[in-house]
C-alpha cells in the first residue's frame, strides 16, 4: 500500500513538474520538485526509498529520451544519498535537510560536469543553473520540511487524544 502511494505521488509530482514548473519563466523553471521530495523522503522517512526515488528520476528521463548525461547523473548520484543521510546528516533538523540538499546538489553537478568533460570533451559549463537550482531547492526544502513537521505534530497530537 505504501509503495502504491509513493508511485502515485511520484507520478503526480512528475506531472506537476513537467506541465507547470517547466513552463515558468526565468529561473523558476529550474525548481527541482521531484528532487526535493526525493531528498525529503530520504531524510525524513527512509534513505533507501529516497535513493530509489532519485534513481527513478534518472531512469524516467532516460526512458523519455532526455539528455543522457542528466539522466545518468541522477542514477550515479543516487547511491551517495544513502551515505550522506546515514553518515553525515543523521539528525532530523532543518539544517540537516538543507545541508543534505546542498551537498547532494554540488555532488550532482560535479558528476554531471565530469560526465560531460569525459564524454564530450567540453569544459564549458554555466554556474547559473546551479545557483538557481540551489536557491529554489533550499526554498522548496524549507517549505516541504515545515509542512512535514507540522503534519507529524498534528498526527501525533490527534492520535494521542
């Protein structure tokens, strides 16, 4: 039952990101909705499900014919999420989830740059998508973390009464 809920949430967020977020103008089109929820699931719920979530982003991008380096980057960087959650950012605080998002995104872009460099021989990369994506990831992690904590408190209070 939980697996079906995660699949439905993944499809709904994919539809939201593909149909709405990607059509926004300027830097807002870089909002990583699926990645935000993948990081939050790995941090707050289960690191293995969060890692599978992030890897599925790459598999899905590859299946629809998106840029091969971008989809391969998701699949290669996903296992590092387990290490980061278990060893580095084990506490369930806002600072831990923001740090996890920052380190993971830097790692993600480093892997993507390395793949582009070795596969195409190109070193021309722009830092503006990194800065825009990082800023929007931090904002969306803050919002989703706050909602998750509020829902946890509400459910504990509701169940105890």
